C-alpha cells in the first residue's frame, strides 16, 4: 500500500476478509496459555509479538476478573431467512447479467445483510440471529449494469440496498422489518477501477466500489495519492464514503470527502443524476450533488466519482507529544489549530487510551530496553512531574514537502513547549496511529469473552468539549449501575479532527456483561442514552458515521419539519416507488 503506516509489503498478505467480523483472515488476536496476547500475521506493526500487559489492563480497568479460558458460544448454525423470489425480476436479470453476477447462496446473503454495528449486527449474527436477510446479491461491473438492475427493480417491484465495504457502524445495511418485497443487495466492489487520470488538473474518475486500499495502491503506481484515510480505509469504498459523508484521519491536508469530490454519478429509478462537467467550484444555483453526501443509500446507487489526487508526499514522518492532563492537551490542540500549520493528522488521546496503547506493547527484551524504559519513566514522572494516571498524548503524522514538514514540526514543538509538552518520539507516534487499525480487531477478540465495545463520534464546539466528555462519563457510569452490569465501564475519548469552531471527539465505550440477561440489548439502550447526553451537552448526532437506523431516534433534533419534508419530496422525485427502501436517516421511521 502507498501508506507506510501499514505493512510495507502487501504481496504476501491474505486479502480474504473475515465472515461477519472485522478485518482480514490473516489477522486476529489470540490468548496464549501464559495469558499473553498476540496479533497474528504481519499486516500491522502490532503483529508478531506477545503482549503481557493487555489482559491485566482489561481486568483492572473493567474491575472484573475475566475467564479467558471460557469463550462465549457462537450460534451453532445461523438462521438464514428463506429467500424471497420475484420470478419476473429474476428472469429479466438473467437476461441482463452473467450468471456469476448474482447469487442466492445463503452464505452470501447473510454476509450482505449487516454491517459492523456491535449490538444490532455483529453480535446478532455471531451469537444470536438476524431478523431478516437479503434475498439475492448482485455484483454490477459497470454503470450499464447498475442502470439495468435499477430499471428492472423499478419495473418488477423489487427493493434494492446498496452495499460497499460493509463497514458501516450505524445499522444502515439491516433489512427494514416491514419490507415485503424481494430484497436485493447491490454489491459494488467489482466496480473497482480508476477509469481515467487527469494529470494536468490532478483529478481521477473512479468507480465507486473501489476500496481505499485499492485506490491508494493503484494511485501509488502513478506516483499519486488521494489521501482520504478513514479508519476503515482498507475495506470501505469510495461510494460508501460519499453516502455517509465520511472523514479521513489526514483531513487537515487532503480535506473531508466533500472537499475531495468534484462530481458524483448516481443512478436512480428516475434516471442518472450528475453534473455535466466537473470544475473546481461553480455557482450554478441549487446543486443536487450536495444532497448525495450523506444520502445513506436512500436515493439511488452511486457508481462513480471525480476525485482530487495529489503527488505522493516528499516527506512522511510521525511524531508524538505527551501532556500532563486532558485539559492541557485540549488547549494545545486549540492553539495549534489557530496557527494554520497543522500536520496532516494530529489526534489527542486521553489517559485511559494512552495506557491502553502502553498495554499493547511487548515486554522489554533486553536489559538495555529495560533501562531505557526506566529512564524515560523517571524523566516524565519525576522530573516533569506528570502523573501516569492523568497524562495524555498527541500522535502526529506529517506529510508534504521537506519545507512544509519542517515548518509544521517547529510550530508543533513551539506550541507544545508553551503547554509543558514532552516530545514522545516518532515510534510512539506511529504506534498511536496504528492503534486505529487494531481497535476493531480488539473489539472482536474481547467480544468472545463477553466484553461489548462500541464507538460514538460527534462534532463538538471548542467550548463544549469538556461538557460533552463529562456527560458521556457520567451517563455511562449511571447507566452501568442502573442496568446491573458488573465492574465498571470503559469510556475514553480522543480528539481526531479539528475545525475552526470545534473538533470531532471519538469515544470508545466497553463493558463486561457475562451473566447479564439480554446484555447486548441493554448495552444498546445505554448507547442511545449516551447519544442523547452527547447531544444535550452540545455535540452533534454524528461527525462521519452517519445516522443509518441506529440513530433514528434523534433525527427530529437535527432538522426542522420543513427540512424533513423537503428531503422526502426529493426522495419521491428520484425514487417514486421507493425502490431504494433501505430506510436510513429520516426514512427509518
């Protein structure tokens, strides 16, 4: 891959994804008899060594003693609901596509019936059962295929659900329970080509089913990058990014998805929606294109987009800075943001997440490493006076020309010094960045031992950051006690993106639920109450995950009734028969 934060040689890696779980089959976390944990494979820099501190950390922070010899039993044979049939549609589809482009195979149907939401999707399919599966999966390979599928579905009364990488965490792919028509999952991942590159204007026309990894691989061969790197970039697709209004870890340099895309092609039952030409910016009146960002599959099928590309950066470096506490770290971030010299990525993790990162390290393998570790600890804790249970860290990625990176490093150092920050080094910066890729694997590993984990992201004004963080901790603790969960909850925030007027805060929340009746359902109830607390304290409904069906309870807090009706009118204009009845966002009710 072009991004050196991932494994540098991908040729020997197994690209096969896990069924239902997150990530790839060559990577998982395992427990050894001595209670050390190891991430298998070579895909990430967390792979290939034993972690002796992780299990003690988990037990301590959750205030429980987990039996890692007792695995939560999987569903012996997942129930797959009978496949509905629309014979007229199937006959017409067979005349339009090749046989290998559609399937009613039960395994494929189940895989395409959910995303990665913990309680409503992953836990249900692994440990219980989904309520409804799609009836057919189709794999278009061109715009013409997409147009044929949409036209036939419209003619024959079939429901379509767009499917990209299957990485969403908003229950967006669940089949609406009231849907009585045949439901077809439209998997776009065979539409994964770069159709053209305009080197003069640094744009590329790209099929919407390409994953972030595929896009970066292909562009790197041309000396280019797109730079959009969400946590899910290895698996998520360009079309999915647009449909959810996604954000990437390096948005400071490359922008969010709405900044990167100049044109989108959407196939709807009423016809194709797109601009007749791309341009850097224009003022042609009301632009329907803007409505496609965050459309969440409700309006049609995204088939291609024109995106910005950039020359591969001359320099890529990592860095990190340690601060005495969360409030000081936030002040540093705000001050740095005002300088206008922010690195490609800079993220602030709180103390709990900082210590989680330490728990994922290997034991020192030599006396020299032990000595180095002790010297560093003495400097930070005794000389600088930092408390190990309050210090926080900012992890940094610098990208650009040598001059740009040099300037950014100097500005970061000067700003950090102002707030008493201690440079933590490039190695810790890279490890912190890579933790993003490990957290989802960690979720699935811990789920087998009755630990539920989920993430909540929100956009927060600068002056509401501490209010929102306090609200999450307060409600998580209160709900934990009210619902009778053992131990205590794990709640930790990190600031992942910065803006002129605020930030994105990304919360990780987990708890132990063995012995609790309907633990997953109670956790989902807790999640809704935490989301309400976030919004009450000044946070948004979402920063980049979208609404889907998971957050449908809060849609009326976002837009006026008139705005909702205008959106419904748009839906009726482009999809009058509700072919795209995925039921997300305002259409979830």
